[in-house]
C-alpha cells in the first residue's frame, strides 16, 4: 500500500518559511504539492489517459430504449416478465414494454442506437459500449454515491478526488477537478467532495450546486476575488497568514486543517488570471459554437457545458464532470421517467445529442481524444417493464444491468463489451460492477487501483474498496 501523505516531520509550509522565499514561494509550494500526489506513486504501466470528462446523466437513462437492443421486448410486449423481479424495488412494476422508438445499427462496429440519436451515430466508431454495468443501488441517493465515490452509504472521496490525489495537477493555476453545473440532489456536494483526502483534491464547482442547477451561461467560479483588495494586497495577506502559521506552535498543531485552508486561498489567488480566460468562450469561432449546438436554444445550455469541458481539458484539468440534470420535467426529474417516458427521454436526448457528438469530434480534431477518456452514463438504467400507476407509461430504476459508454484514451471504438439477458434485465456476460468500472478508469490513467490508498480511521481506503477487476478486453 502506498501512503501519499506529506511527511509529518517537515511540512511544505515549514520548508517555505525556512528557505525564506516569501510570496514567490507559491510556485515552489505548488510544485511540492504535485510531488505529494504523483512523484511517490511507483511506476506501474503507461497511462493511456491524461484526463477524464465524465458526462453524467442524472436520473437514470433507459438502456433498453437507447442502446441495448432487445427484440424479445417487442415480441413479448405487454406480457409478464417470465422470472421473478428483484426483491428490493423502488416502485411497483408491471409488464414488459417495448421501446417507443426503433433501434438501428450504426457505424462499422454496428452499435445499436435509438432513432432518437440523430448526431451520435457520426462518432459511433469512437464509442466502446459497456452493456453490463451493474451492482449499484436501486435508489437515486445510494446509486449516485456509488457511481461517484464507490460506496452507497458511507462518506468517501469522489472518483475525481482520487484521480487528482493520485496524479496531481497539470496546471498550477486551475483545480485538478472541476464539476460543471452540478446538482444538489442525491448526495450533492458529497458526490464531488474529497471526504478524508486533502481538501485540495475535491471538485471545484463551476456554477453553484443546486436544483435546478445553474444555467451554463451563468456558471462562474466563486470566491476567487476580493472586492476590497487588489492582487498585491492579497499577496501580502497570504504571506502574513503563512508567517503566522509557521511561527505559532498552537497553529502548527493544526497543520492539516490550516494547510488545506491555505491551499484554497492560494489556488483562488492563482485562479484569478487563469480561470476567467479558461471559461471565456468569446474567442471560440462561430463554427465551433455551432458544432456544439450553441446556435439552438434546445442544445445551447449543454453545448456550453461541453465546450467549457473541452477548454478545461486542454488547459490541464485532470477530471471534469459535466452534469445533465436540467431537462424538462414531465412529472419527474432529470432522466427519471417513472411516467412520460416517451416525452422525457425524447427531450433529454434532444438536449445532449449534438453537444456530445460535437465534443468528441472537437477533441479528435485537436488531437485530445487520444489521451482524454470520455465517460457517459447515469447512476443506473431503467427496467424493461413498466411502472404501475396512473399517467403515461414510464419505467422504474434498474441497477442490475445497464449501459454506459467510453470514448478515447486507449479504449476500443466500435466494441460492444458485456451483455444483458434477452430482456435487458440481468448482466450475464463480462459483468462490470461499479468497482470494476472505477478500476478500469484508474488503469487507463496509469494507476493500479489496489495501490492508490489513503489511511483513515485505522485502515487503508481506496476508491475500489476491497474488490474491482480491470476490464482489459476494452483496451486497444
């Protein structure tokens, strides 16, 4: 097990104080912090991915309606499921339901996609479909925590925090982990927080977490500037705080907490110049904005999020999460169509189809797709059966077998990995648990998931807890 914590005998701030570099030591402080994350990890295997863009579809997209073609659903439409349902259910379920839309094969690899997808087929051969993701919680709260942190109940560091902790940052002036327009539902800040890892590795929100989440045009990094102090005055304040910390024995006993707070001040100071430039889209060409769908009111919001993600990725942010959680509400929230499945999923796909396709095309054109891992999916899928109740037809939560996909960074485009049964219910081939998914992501970034640990509460913790197998079949 690798312990990546800084030495208790000499803190970085002690070193800065003794060397006497003053405010100019901020650069050295940052370099030392990077070494804590990356330099002490032993060489393991070549990294295929330098960064991750996680396109999170909050609410649970229906795999059987969008990507996982099951002819048996059409054949047995309206009939009971011929085997017992899972014992723990979110809502009462009815009979089998065929998709409201036709699915057709696209690309040279023959991926099945709903006819709702009008743009995504253009990049079908870049996508690696994971048709056997499973073993998450049946409720939104537990499932969101599991997909983001690896645990459905306990407060654990998020996936992005682990990546930042293990690899450090490529850009001293931007966070290692940014979450764009996050929702406050179903775990909220815990889904992108650092938990017991050093606070600097937690996700920095671009946009205030909330529900509905912040419109992308209004998304800003908060608390970077001081209304009454210029940069020179802020620099003097930071230096004064640093000297107080180094000179007071009582303060030095709280090294970890004060270190975290000081780092947040220092990062905010450095971000004052870099962050506005990174989030300013005025220099992007009209052709690029159109590629992301920013010329259409339906796709403008998510298109802006995806374009921001590309700009952060090319500026060295390690982990970027883009949340789609602001779709039209047909008596439900996000992708969570317990009723009104047809209207809800049609609206959701219409909002993301062109932006996601544009993101992949843009990354590839800029040479970024080869070392950027794009991950798409929600916290679970939806049942092949209906949900019983009043109102237009919908589907219940389904954690037993569903679809996510990856693109870029050494995964096999056009590959269909894993399989569910003929109804799309159980993952039956190459099952990919959430721990397996996390292990595979870390492997693509050059990290052995069993070696990336942090001691807390008397034991060594890791993102994958005590399990997780890497899905090596998906690698090029």
